[in-house]
C-alpha cells in the first residue's frame, strides 16, 4: 500500500496472464493525458476510481526524445500541451522551432514534453493501476525499452498486441486487449524505427498489419467465453473500418478509443447509428477494399521478405480484413459455421458498445462494475453557450441559435480548458486596414454564421463613441498580461540603439520580444526598453549583464515590475498602434 488515500489494487507488476483482483469496482476511462501523468492520480481521486484505462497520447517521451521529434510534431506537442503554462505556451507557439528546442534543452526542470522521466526515476508514483495503449505522439524507442524489460514503472501496464490483462472486478472477469498508434493504411507494412511488430519514428507511432495479426493470435490463446472483452484502441472503430472488423473478430463486448479533442464523451452501438446492418457492412467493405488494394500492390514484395511466423501473423490480419457482417441479401443455404458467425455478428451489431472519450482535461467515462453489471457514468466540461446572450441582435440576426460556439472541429485545449472567447460587439470594430481586407480575413469567432449569406457584413456596423471607448479599454486590459521572464533595460541615452541591437546583445535565440516606448510629444524613443525571454535561464543570463556597455550606453538591467506597465503597454510604436480616430 502506498501513501495514496485511494486503495491500490496492485502491489508490484503482475504478469500479463495473471488474474488481477481489483479491490473496488470503478474504472476510470480517460484519453490523451499528453504527458501530464500527475493528473492521473488527481483524476482517480476525483472519480473515486480504483484503476484507470487510458487511450490516446500518453506521453512516452524523455529528454533524449527531443532529437528524434520532427519540427511539425514538436509544434503540435507544444500547442496541445497541458503541462506548459499558457503564457509560455503562447510564446513558444510564436517562436521559431530552433528557439523552442533550445528552450526545452536549457530548462530541464520544466517538463515541456512529459512527466514520464519523473515517474521512471521513481520521483513520482502512480497511485492506482493504469492500463494504457500508446497514441500517435510517442517515442517508439521508449516503448521498445518497455518491451525488452529495460524500463518499468510500478502500476503502469501497457496493452499491446502481445500483452493482455484479466481483471477480476465486480463479479466479472474483464479481459483487456489493446492496439496503439494511428491507423494509416499506407504505413501498415512500414515499421519505421521500430523492431518486430510495432512501428514508429520521428516522435510518432502507427499501427501495423503485423500488430493486428499478433493481437488476433494473443486473443485466440486466452479465449474464454466466460470473460467480458474490452478492446482499447487509439483510433475509433467508428472512423476506422479496420478496427471495427477487428472488434468483431475478437468478439469484443466494448471498445474504448480516443476522440478528436471532443468536449463530450460518446457512447453508441452500430444499431443506433445505422438504419440497417447493410449500411454498417458497406462501411466495412469500403475499408476492406482499401486494404486489399494496398495488399495486392505489395504482396509479392512482402511475402518474399517476411519469415514464417510473420507470414502467419499476416494471414491472421487478412482473416480480419475479410471478416464482414452478413448482408440482408445473403441466402439461407450457407454452411452452419457461416450461420453461426452471421448470428454472432448480428448480435454484435446491436450489443457491441463503443466508448469514444474526450480529452482527460475536459471529461471522462466511469465503468462502475457491480454484481456482474457494467454501468457507465459520463462527465464532461461541455460547451459554453453563454456568449449567445452577449451577441447583439440585428434585423438580420435576431435568433440565439445563429451563432455557434465555434466552427469546425474542437479547438486546442489549454490548461484552463476555457472555451474560445465569445464574439461580442467589440469584435466588429477593427482598424480601417482590416475592414478593407474583407470578411475572409476575419478570425473563426467573427465568422460564426457558418457562411450564411444573410449574415451582416462587418461594414454594416457603425461604432458609437461609447463602444469605441469600451473597445479601447478591453484592448488595454488584455495587453496587461505580463511575461514573467521580462526585463527593464534603462540607460539608452542616445538614439543609436535599435531593436536588432538589443536582440544581438542578449542573444537573438533567447529573446521573444523587444518593446521600445515612444515619447508621445517628441515621437522619439525613450531611454529605456522592455525585453521578453522564453525561459528563466535566458532571463538570469540577461540580468547578469547589468552594467555592461552597448554603443556607449551603460545599461541598467532589472526585472520588469508592475510600475512599469504603463510604458510597457504602449510598446515601441506609440500612438501608431492605437485605434483612436
């Protein structure tokens, strides 16, 4: 037993084939923890859960992973991180990738990528058992080390094609299967930097045909009709027909998958979404044809390369691909074995339930297992519709149902998980140069009508003096958020120092912004400026230069304080940046 107030069901690391007795009955199902592993413990407390099933991006990254992550993947990790404070994440999102890499490398105390190293070293601990697949944004090298036994974390159990866990909980035996990575058809036969069956590279991972084949083999070895089977996948069987076929083949009772940054969890079966079984079958046929088209193109090359064991795994995968539910137009003259499969698939069409999860930051699903019954509870932060009350009514727009909270897919999540800023009347007043650009250049919040031809044009509004004053006040308040890594640089006695000089003096890779205030009377630069840095190490290095000389100016360098905010807000462009008429 550890120091957690939550009872721990596992002491040490059980073998995959052991029957694990869970001291409790509540299973927390979450997705996309994204390296914020400490949140697992907090969520378990909040939900009073005795174990966790996780899918989506877990955060299998360590410091050495940075050199293997591509620039594009790194930008994605920073944008969606719940570990990085919002003000730092905003700076990094606007910085060059080399600056982002340097910031991560020079700040080891800040877990920019993941808290995984802290749990690996034993500095932090998981308080309840966690069963997880890997997601898309992961380091395949780390997963290989778990498979070889070089890495292990108490209470962390990875579900993969060769590993299954059996939980004795609430009067049932719950069998867990898992398949990680993205389903990318043209990469199903590409292992990347992985060995054996798993695949990945450049900080990302994907599913392979060999994985699917080995998972089928694993499921066949442990098959017991008395068990309740759960298939945990990164991608959703509702979007990937191949995974839907796999769930049928494995005789799964439930599937659990990650969503696309949804604000609500989704629970469904195919019978609730399809008017008849043939519609469901048609979707799987489309997936089948897509796979077979690829397979027929590379079959000879693959078969000449794989060994005998891999050939058997590929045969398992082909059996999954060829597994289709019965059609309503099938004759009744089929063999009895085919009829048995058809009957089972028809039952699965109605009784196979799929759980598609929101991000861990905004919601979860609880499986409450008691006396053999699997109950479900859902919690989600949901959408914020309060902005509809603040949207002005116009002759062409007098319905509160016209303005959606946001358009398109869900936005990236922040640590505060705050919905997008609601559209208000102040969003209608922009500088004249923006008005001339036309509505196509407006942000998503300003085009929430979804392309409605009857929506009012931005030029239809005339700003009253009161509205303009309110807009200026809102702009001033929004600009008051300070970067904690900002300094005040005084002693600029002449006009020879430029913004580029300041950046070069402090290291252009470390500086994220320079603001030189302008005197409103003389229109000349004032004798001081403000400099923002991306991380605390760069800040301390800058403060150490206090008293040094720059172009015959002895610099007075201090931390930026709240008393200096009035000049700081005016920036280096003076009135040229204001919206005064």
